């Protein structure tokens, strides 16, 4: 590892590069995609520093020693294990590397853990894609993503894959732990929202016809003596899918308007507005 320490400005600039997973003052973690790209371009005869520079890295910030050591490490790993040697396997292992050979049982156990990780990842991505299709703007709320992660972890026998699932989706672990801690607060808020839902539905169906947020606000104030913010009413309606039907335009009226749109009426007045008799010509 290079002894060069990154400044805050360099950390910020490097973290914007799509080929970097994490960067700190002393270390930098590259994506598996960049490692494969590096090996492919190195085989074609490109210099290591040129490959880094072409892919958006600041050569001066990284330093020659760090580039050389990364290049040597990846080339050796590729010679030994091929593409698999370029994969970051730290999420599947911890502690010091074993000097002895693994037994068959230990190899099977490790493979089972690895398969379980990929299964959880595939299930999480599938559920997020399914829910994003059901959301109008295609973007899920962070709390919904945390709920999916919690649901997958509750089914799995391996509970230590939180980091892996959070990295796959691109959310923070601290945010997930805060989500778990705030469960009681969310339950209290949910109970309040259910009470508001009952009140909004009562005004929504008052006098037998459905209403929008403005009408609901007026009904609550005039009929039930309740003052609720209109944005709060809108939030409850969105959350519980309470929709006000919009009256469709009369098709016959639209057809009539379309047929008359380009008709030319006869010019009877011919700009002679003053006729000398009151009420003979009426203008509007």
C-alpha cells in the first residue's frame, strides 16, 4: 500500500469516479469492472498510467507507486486465477488467510455461503425492480428499500450480509440501522395516519359523492369542525390510494367543437359598427 495520504479535496474528486467503490485517506477500493478493463487494455499494450488517466483518474493524486502496485497485484491475480482472481472476495471472507489447505467440508460451507449471498442479492434486485414498476415515477423511497432488505434478512440464515445488500443497492448501512431503531416511531406514525385516513374517508364520501383534497378540507372545516392542512390530506390520499374521479369531457361536444372549429361565418357587418339605430347591432 502506498504511504501517500489523500486530502479531502482529492477524496471528493476520486469518489465521483464510477470505477471507485470506496476511498479513504490511506486506501482506495476499485470496482471489479475496472480491474477487468485494466487487464484487457494492458494485454493490448497500454501503459498502466495511461489506462488510469484514460478512465478519469488523477495520476498526480494517485501517485506512481500506488498505480504500479495495483497493476502488479491485478496482473498476478489474473495469471493465477483468471477473471475470478480480479473479484473482490473480502465480503465472503474475514481474518487472516489460511496457510493450510481447506477440507472438503470447509470448501462446501464457503460455497454455500457464497451461493446464499448471490441468492439474496438476486431476490433483492428482483423485488426492487417489481416495486419500481408499480411506482408512478419509477423511484422507490429509501424506507421501502430498507424494508425489503429487512424482509430478505429475516428469511435468510446468514444475518451478516447487511453490508453486501446495502452496497448492491447503493444505500448506507447507518441508514438501515437507523431504520431498524425507529420502528416504534414508525408504528406510532402509522397509527396516526390510520386515524387520519378514517377522517379523510368520511369527508371523501360525505353526501354520496367523491371529492378532491380542496373539497375534503372545506367539508372537514364546515361539517366536522376539523382543521387539517391540505398537504396532509394529499399525503394521506396518496399513501392509501384514495383517488377522486375526474369527469370525462363530453365526446359529442368535442366532436361538435371540432366540426365548427374551421367554419368561416359571413361578414354581414363589414366593419360598419355605427348603424345610427340603438340596439340594431350587438357586439360581444
